[in-house]
């Protein structure tokens, strides 16, 4: 069934229901009014007849002597008085004219015998039992309608006449239901005519209202066709789908548009996730502004440059984001206010950092209207640091290749010298003691040279990583437990601070422990008079950072870039291998080592290790492409 048909039927049914209920109420009131009016008129007739009867008895019995014990004499005198009274007869004759619903009037004695009636044939007969009119008057609307439209009945209205406070005679006025029906039937026909007119009017009004109500739906359907043209073409092209109602078409189109929006939302969410991941990995800060100067895209690096959070930036104007109290903020704000493009402008911040800022305004090629602006922030120091690390990595690789070749070339002559030295010692034993002493010195130095060459070979040898996902807190906890007793003997207090939540990393625990112990031992050696060594593990931008800070003498700036070189050391008896090995271990784990030092105040090493792939969606760390060897020896 079409929606328009449903609306017409619903409105018509509602109007018909209201009109029907009102009509029933109206008819009910008509019936009540007719019954009540009939009761009033017929009761008045009964009272008039009783009054005439009373006067007739007074006139007929005046001067008559009646024996109280002779009831037949009394009945004859009463009947003669009633028959002879012209006033009473005239009153009975006028009753039919006064009441339209009165059927008959009877004067009855105590034995229900009719003494006088409007129907002469009833005189002397016994009046049959008839329901009281008061019962019909007190009945409900349905009972009244059923009595009136049911089989014809005569209801009785009684007006008693007492003698010496005892029942003597009574006047019975009969009211016939067919006469009641004839009284209010014209009003009933009028009510039903009104109902029919109302129903016809309701049909016309419902049809007009349905068209008026569905017109916005048709307009909505046209608008939906504009936004979703495929929905209008699909069913018509197939020719299989039945013609849908307006509401069904609108519902179908809305569902199609909703599905398209959900698909677009999924694509947008995926693109946004990829964009956030790309922006999160960028070292450069990027801010994108709309034509009215509001920020709609902010990278994570930009937050660090501006020292704000992206949630507080998005939607703000450029002048609200860039703080004029800082050099960087003032430079960018002046460029925005003046509409001037900045091309790799070098800005030195209050902390001494160097940032390269660019501001590009985007215009429409045709209208030349401003579409927005792009701000790029580039950390020059980070670039120089990366270049320095790359240079150090190249040097370490070159040293590795050199040491591997040198170790191989030197190892064989040393072995030959050791063999011939042993032969020479056997030949000179016991004959020349001074020569033997020199041979022992030569033997000791050759063995020391062999250990140095072996160290070179071990350092340059490829390492097989045994990567395993584990909580970095447990690894560092083992290192602290191992180093605490040794440091306490050097009067060094070890303070460790680990995070409350796990930091899952994919590492070779043994190598990482060795790297941390090397740095801790260097820190303890930098404090010959004792002090506090602080070891802190924390999370920073998807990176686990291990900070080891001492209170030693510090590292002079001129040698700071050399501390990770192989065999470079400033300590007597030092091998110069520990920090170089630490740097290499962190590189194998795709990490890095940073150092900050102030002469006279201490040094802080920062060991950075990426968190596990399973936790951040990164690729799993893979060991270096190495040969199978017995591993790194220390």
C-alpha cells in the first residue's frame, strides 16, 4: 500500500472516529433528552389526571353515606363518580394532545382493575404488568438504545392517590417506545447526515493534506538524486525493481548516501592514520592553515618547536598559535600579518638552537584568492647531528674494514715470530742468561701485540643478534643489580628510576647489558672521589630512552666527537674500546647514543632504543646480515 493511500486512510479514519464518537455522544444526549422530556410531560399528565380524579371523587361522594365494611358499595360509588365526572373525561381526552409519547391513561384500583381508560375497551379489565418508566430513565445509553430500537414496549408512569394514608387508586400513563423513537428520529437522521458529510470532507482534506505532506519528501528525493545520482539511475536501468513509494525511495537514497559516507569515513580514517604516522616520523615541523588562517594540520615535530600540544592548536588562528614573546613565534607571526613568504629563514632561538623556517602562501591560479598557508620548521642542529652520526658510522665501517685486513695480515707474522722465538729460547737456555731475559721481554710484548690484534679482529667481526621481545625494565634492573656492589666499593651511589608501565623492546639482552655496563663504568671512573650516578629509563615519542648521568669532571668540547672512536681514551690503562662497542651495539639495534656534557659538572649519556614492533605497528627489527661466528668477545 502506498504511503499516500495510508495517509488518506489514516486521516479519514481519524476524522471518522472523532465524528463517530461525537455523533454517538450527540445521539446519546438526544435520547436522554427525549426520554427526560417524555418523562416530564407524561408525569404532568399523570398529575393532572390524578387531580381531576380527586375532584371527581369529592364531587361524586359528597353527601353519600358509605359503610366502611361494604367495599363493593364503595367501589360502585367510586366508579359512578368517575364515570359521571365530565372534567375527568375531558382531562383524559386532552392527555393525547398534550403528550406525543403517551400511549394510554388508565385509572386503576388496588386490585389492578381498570376503572377508566383512554381505551374504552379496557374498562373493567385487569391492567397487565408494565416496566416502570423510571427504570428506562436510569438505564445506560446502550440499554436505552436497545429498548427503544428493540421490540415495542410500554413503560408505565404511576401517580398514586391515597385515602387515609392507604393506597386507594392510581393513575397509570403508558409510554410506548415506538413513539419515543418517532420523537428523536429526525434529529438522529440529521446526525447521520452530518457524519456522512464529515466523512466526505475528511476524504478530500486527507487527500490534499497527503499531497501537501509528501511534497517536502519529493523535494528531498530530488536533492538526494542531485547528491547521489547513481541511486536514481540504478533501478531504472535494471528495470527489475518495482516502483517504490516516495518515503521508501527517500529511505533507500538516504541509506545509499549513508553507506557512501561510511565508506568515505573508513577511507578518511585510513588516510588520516597513515598521515599521522608519516607526520609523526617526520623530523620537520609542518603546519597547514586554511584561507581564514586557521590551523587544520599540525605535525608532532611542530609541537616541539612551538612548545604546545596539537589539541590546543587545531582550529586556532595563526596569531593565536605563534607567541610573539619568542623569536620563532615573532618571526612567523610577522610573516603572516604582512602576508610575506619566508624561504628557509634561519632563526636562532633563545636557547641557542637554530631553526630554519619557511612560510608559503597558497593561491588559486585562476582567481588568485588565498587558499591557505604552509609553515615548515627545520631543525638545523638535528641535521648536523645526523650528518655527524653518519660520518661517525662511515669512519667506524672504514675502521672495521681496515682492522679486519690489518689483523689478518699481522696475525700470521706474529705466529711465525712466536714459533721462532720459542726455538731461539730453547737454543739459548742455560748458556746466556742476559739474552734469555731479553727473549722473555720480546715474548711478553709479542703476546700483548697478539691480544691487541685479536681485539681488532673481534671488534670488526660481524655479530649475530639474538633478538627477543622483552621488558626493558628487567634488562636494566639486572644491570643495576650487577653494578651496584662494584660502584659502592668506589664510593659511588647508584640511583635507578624505572617507569611503572612496561617498555617492550626487541633486543639482544646480553649485548644491551654490555652496552649499559660500559657507560656506567665510564661514569663511575669519571668520579674518582665518589658521587652519585643516576640511571633513568623513560619513554619518549615511541622510543625507550636510557639516561646515565654522572657528576664527574665532564668531557671537553674538543674531544667530545672522538669518544666513540676505537682505541681513543683519556684514561691511563684504558683500552678505548668500551664506548666504541656501545655505539656499535646501539646501531645494531637501530638505536642511537647521545652525549651531553658540561666541564666540571658531569656527563649524561642517552641510549635510545625503538619500542617493539607489536606495540607501535613498526616493522620487526631484523639482525644485521652477518656471518655465523661465535659472537662478540669482551
